[in-house]
């Protein structure tokens, strides 16, 4: 950590502290042709890809994926593709949390997971015209069990992830974080 910034893998995260606008308020992306990404506050980065930071003492080595919620998945996919991002796949199966569909894009070492908000959440949130929003992060742990043990009571139970052969645990609200976090195990060696 360096002042208001920390390095996670090759990604730099700017920490704003306890201010209004909790959560992920904006991001910068390299290699996109437009910052118009369905309402996601985006700055186009011209910086070089950074060297990977060493593992954190808690065992986190990288950001596995960034999660975006969209009230209209097809609209958000179209905006991301128009900016030059390549759609890798769309998952048409409900998630354990009730999201009906997900789309996946690759951003250098990080995956962008765009989640279709469930219909009830779309209506509660103001309808399908609302923009997409940056929501949370899944961090990659070298040894998920050890990381969960280090976090202690603020970590949820380790369970099977949607991705075959992987595990996940969430960081509980009791940790006092402004951004929802999940912790992921690495991909199995045979899947790399």
C-alpha cells in the first residue's frame, strides 16, 4: 500500500477513504476505444501494463474478476463491444443469488463479469433504463483456506464456485468494507 493506492496483481486500486460515493465509483481501462460504457464511469488509460505486485501477507495475489450489475444485459454487452471489448461468453443459467444471466469479458489479467440484475432488483432500482454499475471484486487467493483463516470471523464459509474446480468465500459486511468482496481459489492446473 502506498498512501491512497494499493497494488493487487498488476492492477492499481485507488482508495478514497470514508467519503460519499461508497463502493467502486470509477475505473480506468487500457485498450478501449471509448469511455461510453453504459453509464460506468470510465477513464481511458494510456499507462503501460504494470508489473505484478507481490502477494499480500493475507495470500491475495490478484483480482480475479470485477463485477458489474446491469438492468439490461444486452444493452451493456453492446456498449462494451462497441468500445472494443471482446465478449467471451454468456452464461444463461441462474446464479445462486438469482441473477438470470451473466456475460464475461477479458481485461488483461482480470475478468469482467457483467450480471443481469434479477427483475425484482431492476424494478426496485428504478427500472431497466438505469445505467450499469460497478459493484464488487473477486480476489484471487493462492491458498483460499489460509486466507479465510487469516480473515477470521469476517470471512464466510468456503463453498463450490460456479466455475468448475474452484472455490469461493465472501467477505462479510462485518468487515466494514465499502465494496462487496469475494475470495476465489486459483483455477485448477488442468483448466489453465
